[in-house]
C-alpha cells in the first residue's frame, strides 16, 4: 500500500511505497478520489491532464519518468516537490510547456541524463520558481529557437550542476526576469541570452563553466538586446561572478543593449571578457583577477563594436582592444593589467 498522503481541495499528491519510487506504486488522488494508480510518469500526466486552469498538481514522491515527457497545459501549477529522474528523449524535454499561457512551476528537483530538462516555446506569463538540476548529461532549460516566441517569463533561482550543455538557454523572449542562475561544473553556458529583450536579471554565478570551449558563464548572442534597429539599454544584470572554466562574459553576433552592475571574475581559462561585434555594453564596476585577457574585437561580417564602457579593477591579466571600437570605448581601469587600448 502507498504511504498515506495529506490531500487538500484541488491538490494532487503522490506518494510511493518505498524511497526509490520505482515500479507501479504511485497514486494520484484528488480529495478522497483516486485518479490513477500505477507508474510514475503516467500518474503525473494523468493528474496534470485532469485538473483545470487555476488548479495545482503537487508531486510529493520521487521517481523516474524514464525517456518520457510531462506536458503542462495553460493556467496550471505544477509542484515537483520530490525528485524527478529523467532519461534522454531526443529533441524533447522531460517537462514541456508549449503554446500555453500562465503556467507556474514553483518547485522542481530533477536528476538524470536528459536531452532537455525543461523545454519551452510559445509561452506567455510562464513562471519558474526554485528549480534545481543535478544532471549527468544534457541541457537543463531550453527555450526553442525556431518555434513561437515567448513573453513575460519569470524565473526565481535556477541551480544547475553537471549539465553537459547549458544551464539556461533562452531564445525569443520579450520581458524576462531572473533572480539568479547558479552553475557548477557545467559544459557550456550558465546563462545564454539570444534574441532576448527587456530583461532584468539578478546574479549569474558560475564555477568551472565552459572549460575548454568558447562558451561562458554569461553569453549574449544572436542579436540579444536588439529592439527594432537599435540597442538602447534594455537588459540589466546586477552581478556576474565567474571562477575558472572557460570565458567569464562573452558578447557576440550583433548583441548589446546591456548593463552589468558589478563583475567578479577570476582565473577564467578563456577570456575574462570578450566583446565581439556588440553595441552599447556598459560594465559599471567590479574586479578581474587573473585568467584570460579582456578583449574587444570584431569580425568583418558584422558592424564594428561601438558604445562600450568598462569600469573595473583588473589584475594579473591583460586588456586588448583591436580593432578600435566605434564611438571610442570608455575605459575606467585600475589595477596592474597591461593595456593595449585605443585612446
């Protein structure tokens, strides 16, 4: 028999009859009524399918969904209070929200080897709260590139360990809020912003992120921050911290319109900062200690970088601007870094 559960009106609760949560010992209940008894994935999906917009599913038990996908429809709240273990399903997420408004996922704990842990497109009013990943492979959160765009997306704290790819990869979002992204021992980016506009982000914090490749703890790419044909400041990030790994901050491919309040970068294996064909980037203060050089660059296929301002104390590495940016970079530098910059 499954463990007893505490059930509230309009809540679903799941319990397993042993700690591992395997087999067919899961019960989905609404009040005193049993919706489903059986395997973990089906119990969760049956519960989600059975509630209406404005109602909630609480997954209390831990278990494995295998190479399955949980789909959450418009207006529903999904609480993953237990630990959901997942396996790779090519091109798909273990949890998906697609073409749906006002979905709320306040809690989630996920383990396993995934293709995408969570996959989204065509969302409005999506809210993610405290989301924790401890993965052995895969990409944790993915907003799709070639599907419908998203608006008014909010995230609380995203904790991500051991993802083989990115912790949070965003595409096509207007109005994005993130409290923090905390990335540890991650293969590619901590936070990757692509075609994102009007964003407010608290902290991006990475340790051993993007070791040995061209990614970064924080990366702007593919016209992030571009609104119509301009780059007025519309992406604001309070703080970026990066230790070891590859690059600390990387901006590329006609991105910009971004302000970073404070940086704390140390011993990055790649560039501490690389800005390449980016427009209106303002780093307002902080420190860089060791690691790869701070580099302003440009490729010939895009317009030269312009309207750059960097204020920082830089020690134990170098600073290089080549070619000179348009509209003259505003450098306000202290520390012992050797500098090759345009004046």
